């Protein structure tokens, strides 16, 4: 299954070309699933305006990162690269997507600690942190992606017909470590530390109702560690000269490509819950209006009429909900 990952171009003993952008669709299924799921979440966030609250804003930008990563990989199936410039553009999108999504995962762990600490006041605290989050999770990965493209992280291979990452046998893979695995390691370790700290504080809040944001804030850092943790460990072991089973490594790569899908499923559950609660609140407001309308109608006319009928303005059915627009007409006069 991993034969597409490793290609010895010209059987050169000095380097190996790693194909992380295969042109065969069957190798891109997990990437495509994550791309579709992340796109759906972005569309729902924009349509429902979920980005107006801090949590929805963070989710929106994290899914932008997933889209950048996934479409950079799947784009070679539709439009195969043919130049170095094309590979440089893919490098920017790919590195930005990887780093940004990982950093957002760690920042969700940080946001979780804020919610646990401030509870009802967490909304204001998160709004203050948003600008700092954008600097760390958007600006820095974008700069990193640009630098990676200029330093040849990916190059075009005529033999493979796609972009490859060249690794020399006599040196450490500096590029992958700096642009991928070091940011991933930092994000995973930070997520674990912040998560553990928050759970310890949460255990001390017995008797206090949990915030509705807990679910998403708890699950996103876990997804990051689940998807990238095993792969990062495997790559570290490989760089130390050990060997791993190719099928096992293929599973690890599959999990990293599925991060966007798992994140979308987690937030999709929250969207469904929010829509359900919004529907219930809407029904309650309508019931309250009807009850208020019923109690605001006069029980007897000023002229002494004992019975009357309520007749709405002609052609205006909306006035049925507003007692002030009713014409009160007497049927029997004493």
C-alpha cells in the first residue's frame, strides 16, 4: 500500500524521492473525504453565521486549514503539476494546512482551559484571545509555507509526474522536521499538557454545570493527538534508523489524512445540537407571544357591548399576531 510513497528515481543511491502527492485516486480517498467534510462545515458556518462567536470563528479557520491541506494533495489528480512553480504553490498550501490545523488543535486545548477557568465569562476572554490565535495559527504557518516553497521542500519529478520530497541518505531530513514534525510535536505536547491541566481544574468544579462548549473544546485536541501522534512517533523512529511495517505506516498516514473528516464530524454534532436548541427556543418565543396576545385582548367593550368578534385588516394576515391592529366590531348591543 505504501509503494507509491517511496520511489528511487534512477536508482540513485544518494537520495530517495518521497511521493506524498500520488496521482492515483485510490490513494487519495481519505484526503477526499476530509476535503468534502471540511468544505461542508465551512459552508454551514458561513450560511448559519456561526463564525460570529469565538468558537465558531476558530472552527471556520481550522477548516480553512484542512481545505488548504486536502485540496493541495487532491489537486494533482485533477491538474497534475508540470513545473517547479506549480510545486511551490502546492508547498505553500500544504505546509500552511498541516501547521495551521495542528496549531488550531492545540489552541482549542488552550480555549478549553479558558472556558474551565472563567465559565460564564469565557466568551469575553475568548474574544480577546482571537487576534493572538490568528497570529499563531494563520500568520506563522503562512510564512512557514512560503519559506518552505523557496527552500525546495517539494520539487517536480518528471519520472513521477508529480511533486516529490527529496531525502538524501547521508543527512537528516531537515526540511520535513522543521516544516512538519517539529510543529506537530509541539502542538501535540501542548495539547496534552493543557488538556490535563484543564481536566484537573474541571474536577475541582463539582456541582457546577458544564459549559455547552466543553464537547468541541475537549474533542478537537484529542483528534489532533490521535491522528498525528502515531505518525509522528513512527517518523521519529524511522529517522533513527529503525524499520517499521509498511502496512502499519500506511494506517498512520491514513489517520493523518482523516483529521479533517473527524473534526468535521465532531463539530457537525454540535451544529445539530445548536439547531435543535434554536428551534426549541423559537417555539418557546412564539408560545410566549401567543400567551401575551391572549391576555392583552379586552374582555369587554367600552360602549357596553357584551359580545364582539375580532376581524383582521383585509389582506394582511400578519396582523393576526398583533392585537393592536384588530378592529373590534360589536355584534349585539345592550
